[in-house]
C-alpha cells in the first residue's frame, strides 16, 4: 500500500466549506500540522475564533472526510483558534486588544448592560481572552451585574500610572463605577465625559485581549460619540426590544455609527432583540432587522433568572447554564465572533484586490 501524502490529506479536506467565509478550509489556511503515521492521520484546524458557531460541524466533517480516505484507519482532528484582528485595533490606545465590540442602544433600559455582561462571559467560556468595559458613565451597572465592587489597584509603568483591571467570571473588567464615589452625584459635562471615557480605555492595563466588550451609554450622546471617535470599534452590537419604538431608536443609533466617522464606517454586527415574550409580543424585530440590512444576532427571552442573576452579580449563564436565556447568549456570542471574522476576512480580501 502506498503511503498517504500530505497533499492527499489537503485535497480531501478541500471539500469542507466554511459557511460564513464561503471558502474551503484549505484555501482559508485553517489546516495546520498534518501528521501521517502509517494509516493514522492527525490534523489541526485553526479557526478565526474559539466561539465559531460551526466548530463542531467542521470537526465532524473533517473526521468523516479523513476516515473516508482509502487506507486510513484512525483519525484525530484537533480544533484550535487564533482570533484575527485588523487595522481597526488601535495600536496606540489599546495595543493588545484585537477586537473592540461596542454594545449600544438608542433607548435606555433595553438590556444593554445585561447583553454586554453575558456576551463577555460567553466569549470567555469558549476560551477567548475577554475584557469588559463599562463606559456608561450615567449609570454604571457592570459592577453589580458582575458581582464586583472594589477599588482597582494602580501600577506604575514606564508609560505612567496605570489602572489594573478587576476580574470576575473569567473576564477582566473596568468601570467608572469602581472609581467614583457612589455617594457623590456626578454631573458630567461633554468634555469631561470624553476624557473620562478615554482614560477608561487607555489608562487601564488590558494586556492582550481577543475581545473587549464595551457597554456604551444609551442613546447618541456625548460619551457614545466620543467613544466611537477615539476608539477603533471593530463592530457594534445593537440591543433593542420587540417594541417598535425601541427598534426605531436603535436604527437611529445604528445610523449614527455608520455616519460618524469620515474615514471609515463602523460596522454594525447586528441586532439583539431582548426581553422577548408575550409581554411585548414577538416577531417584529426580524422584519425590521432585515429591512435595514442588519444581521439578526438572536432573541433573548424575558426571564426572571436573567434579572435575578443580574441583581445578584451571578449572571444567568452561570446560574442557569441550560436555560433558554443562557443558550441565547451563547448563540449571540458565536454570531458576534463570526461576524467579526467575516469583517476581517473581507477587509483582508479587498486589500489584496488592486484598486
Ligand atoms: N431578558 C431579560 N429578562 C428579564 N429581565 C431582564 C432581561 N434583560 C434585562 N433585564 C432587566 O432589565 C433591567 C434593565 O436591563 P439593563 O440594565 O441591562 O438595561 P440597559 O439597557 O443597560 O439600561 P440603562 O439604559 O439603564 O443602562 C435590569 O433590571 C435587567 O436585569
Ligand atoms: Mg446599562
């Protein structure tokens, strides 16, 4: 019997398509580390995010394809991931952060902080390195939702004094809530908001992170505007509820991001519809989302365990890991990660095409 060659293995794997990137996994360069030992094969498939929604499917397909090769008796497929980045990750401001995900809503109280917290934890649970920044200077709620409230330590570095982020549920976190005195009402004026938010990004030792999730203030006010201008946001997640009004306002926020910068459009990763259920009725979100050409990232049911987990600082993903809400958040995290991979991929491709 002839020896199996690396080329044969690659040719066999070419039938497997990445459904989001619309290329085969060999062309995409995902196949690494082919090991051939007699009739035993081992390959590593390196995806663009550990939160890949089709990770299990790709693994099963690869195993089936390789097992089907003549002369093969045993197959081992290992799945790994290296999160991609692009020029949007600002080298100066946050050098180690590969992707900045801004969570925004037009309207307050729709569940922006809830989604930010669960998105961050769900991404971290896939193995990604994740930071969470509460930039909602009007009502920082991440400390409570993450069950952490202490003064962060500072550290003197060659670049100056830096803040060491806190950590909870596998996520690094920072909030203005950790720094301001809750007894003293803060009146924020425009320029103060800008510099406070900028400091929260640049003066914190984020280190190397695959994803930094930012909970923006509601609406299209100063802090959102400043953030969107100073931070190279990789993509925006819009949160809305099934109510028409909330959706219309969310679309206004989306337009703000898209028209904000002269140099580049900030991509909208998609829309999360939160608090779904009989209370507000369901369904209208899908149509609106499609109408505006935005990806629908998922629906989160209205559920007591979501609000209770938020109040207790023990998010639903951990307290009720098998609940519909926890499932919804895991799926949303996968969709968000996949959306970022698609953006990076299409930018890399378009930069290869001569103008
Ligand atoms: N799916 C859900 N089911 C039940 N309760 C929810 C759900 N999502 C959010 N909540 C609750 O609704 C309230 C508002 O949510 P949250 O604080 O996340 O909204 P927000 O958009 O960040 O609000 P704000 O504009 O004040 O920052 C919270 O008490 C939260 O626990
Ligand atoms: Mg909030």
